[in-house]
C-alpha cells in the first residue's frame, strides 16, 4: 500500500492533525508534553493507504548521542520506504522558518522524496496574518527551491484543512494507480 509520512518538530501538533485526518480521537494520543511519540506508528486508512506517524524532532533537551540515534532512525526509515509517496512536514504557522525544518526539507529533496508542507494551528492567527506568514515562508523556500512544494493550512482544533490534505492524498494515490495500469 502507498504510504504518507507525517513528521515535524515536537509539539507542532502532529498527533492532533493525525486525529483530525483519521476521525479517531483515540488513534494517536495527543499530549502537551513534547517527545511522547517515540516510535513509528502505522495506521491503515480506508484500506488503501498507510498514514505513518514518525517521531517528532528537535527536542531542546536531549543529548548529542540521542540526537544522532534519532537521525539515524529517521534516515533508515526514508531509505527503506519504497511505498512512500510523499512526506508531510508539519510547521507551526506562527513561527518563522526554522533551520531544522528547512534542513530536513533539504534532506528530503536530496533523497528524492516528494514532500508537502502542512501549516498547523492556523486558528491561532487572523486570516490576514495567515496569509502573511505563508507568503513569508514561501519566500524563504524560494531562495533554495525552484518550485514551491504543495502546502496546506490546517487547524486541528477547528477542523480546517482536513479535506484538502485527504484530497491531495487521494489524488496522489489515483495518479500512481493510473501509472501502474498504463
Ligand atoms: P505533537 O507533539 O506534534 O504530536 O503535538 P500535539 O498534537 O500533541 O499538540 C501539541 C499542543 O498543541 C497541544 O497542547 C495541542 O492541544 C496543541 N494543538 C495542536 N493542534 C492545534 C491546533 O490546531 N490549534 C491549537 N490552538 N492548538 C493545537
């Protein structure tokens, strides 16, 4: 089955987003405490794709060696996944582009892994500010990328962006099916 991986800094709102996408409040547990999602979790959605919940990165208070271990873990995952159609990199819409996120996108690009950006917690900003923050983010991306990745503005607490993300996944699955049958 095709799979889609969700990743981002700890506390970015990944568990909440996964709950929103899957409609199952108990599926991925949310917590205000960073670092709770430690291992990879797979969820089968609609019997036709896997949602892969990767651990959050960028904890402030972990040792260098555990950071290294974590990097290795993530790298292993991305190197082995044949079925991975796209990664979703989650970023908090309130924040300026963070080096760790930009570096991670760079890594995905260099590894030939398609990715999309999911801006989280959009309910925390007014519409005008959302627009400005997204524009600013895109400007930074365009300094290193020729093309912008697909991106989505979401709020798990207000249920914003769910259909857009699921439609994107559905369309990507269809594309692959068509390629296979041709
Ligand atoms: P994770 O560590 O990336 O899995 O993040 P969580 O989903 O556990 O969320 C971290 C914190 O952000 C929690 O306190 C959530 O209630 C809060 N949060 C997550 N998504 C949203 C959102 O869309 N809007 C708001 N206002 N808060 C959110």
